[in-house]
C-alpha cells in the first residue's frame, strides 16, 4: 500500500546550479542582481527595474552604467564586454568587486570588476 504525504506536496525546493554560481532555488521567479564589495557589503536590485545599460570603453579600464528605476550602478574594471553581454540576457546573479592588488593571475582573461558605485538619480 502506498502512503501519500500531503504536507510536502509541491513545497520542496529543488536546487539548480546556474553557470557555476552557487545553486539557486527553482521556487519563485524573482530575478535579482547582487553587488558585493571587497569589504563584504552587499546590495541587490531586481532585474525588472533595470531600464538601461551603457558600456563605456576606456584605454585600460572599462565602465558599465546600469540604469535602474531610482538609482544608477556604475561598474569599473577590465574586459567588461563579456559581462555587458551577460547583463543583456540577465545572466549574472552576483557581481563581486575585487581589489586590484588581489586580482589572481588566472583571471587574466575574465571580466574583472574593481569598483562598484551606486548613485541616486536626480529627479
């Protein structure tokens, strides 16, 4: 005879790995982007409020300006073209800034964010 446990029907969270990031829960549809500073501070924004994004190339460092509905987030770093393309598809879950002096040699070919600034928009 088979027993059914109705208390757990459909409420279990299944972990799904996403692009090498820590697993996310398949429960719910919220898409957030979390920014992490070297000192451990964090801030997140919902992708639904991302209105525009600009890639600004530079000689050595690049910038990405993300326009959310009430604030702008400015990222500065190296080789940010790939990160910009990923943001277009809402792929990144977390963007972590690394102090320049601690950039590992093996990250030479990856996008590296060294500065994150959050600016209030002037209305």
